[in-house]
C-alpha cells in the first residue's frame, strides 16, 4: 500500500479529485445526519458509509430503516437505486480489461458518478492503461476517504443542521461540472439530452427506475446519432 500511495499517478488522481470530494461534503453530512436520526449506532453508520459508499443508497436505507421497513426491502431498494452502475461498469470494462483481476475488483468498488467521469477522461487520453488505473484508484480513494470523514462528522452533528438547508444541492452541480467537458460531439449531446429528458418525463416510475430507463434510452439515441453521423460524413 505504501508503494501505491507514493506512486505519482495515484497521487495525481487523489489531488485531481479533491475539488469533487469537497463538493460532496454537504451530501456526506446529510447522510451522517440521516443515519443518526434513524437511530443507527456509530459503528452501523460507519459500516453503511464504508461498505455501501453511495449517497443515494444510504439516504434510501436510513429512510426505510427509520420507517421500520424489512431488511429485504431495504436491500432490494438500494440494489435498484444502484443499477445505473451496471451501465457505468459496461462503459468501463474495455478500459479495465488489460488490468489484473484484483485491480478490476478494487476499482469496481470505488466506482462512483464522479470517479467514472474522471476515469473515462483519463483513459481517453491514451497511453499506459496501468497508469490510468492507478490514477483511477487515487481518485476513487480520495472520494471514499473524504466520504467517511464527512459521514462521521454528520453523525455527530445530528439534528443540529436544519433540513431546510438542502445541503445535497452540491451533488448534481459537481457531476455536471465533471460531465460537461465530454459534451463535445453531436452523439454525446444527443445522448445527454435524451437521457435528461427521459429522467424528467419518467420521474413517476417507482424505485428510481427512471434513471435506468432514461440511461438506456440515452445510450440508444447516442448510438443511433453516432451511426447517422458516420454515414453522413462517409458520403
């Protein structure tokens, strides 16, 4: 671990992700506050944030826990809320294929919205895939470590932070800032517009299925736009 921590690519990924980690601080505080309000112990709150490592899933879990929902319902709800990572994983698979299996598993655990956007950008620059993997590891670890700190602080803060502050506003803003630089071609813009419109139009779907359906629709639309662009330019 010491050798990895001193690697230049790992440290570069860690430093590059610090602004995004800081932007997630309000959401981490909210998750910690929610765990305390739901009656979770400190060990339970830390275990939830360290193992689940997903703000959306954690918020859903503590809300259902506070409502007395069965464990099976909580697990299934969090599973559905995290289905978007199947799409992320499929997109990351070609980049991670050259890496050893143990690296692939470690990076899969650290896959988040922000880490995904940053990793794709780094892998797209080409070069050594192992170096890009170490960069991904550094960025993912920065998010994970900072997330634990903010969850613990939020847990101790308890209900001192008013819910009316809506501290989770920083999460979509942070992700938009990471994704926006990738919207440079017609297919990516089409995919983003279709997916964004789909999320809004399908918001009534239960268990956040709108994210999955809209994501698939965006991928299909982007692929069709890419094929159409290739045919047009080949004429």
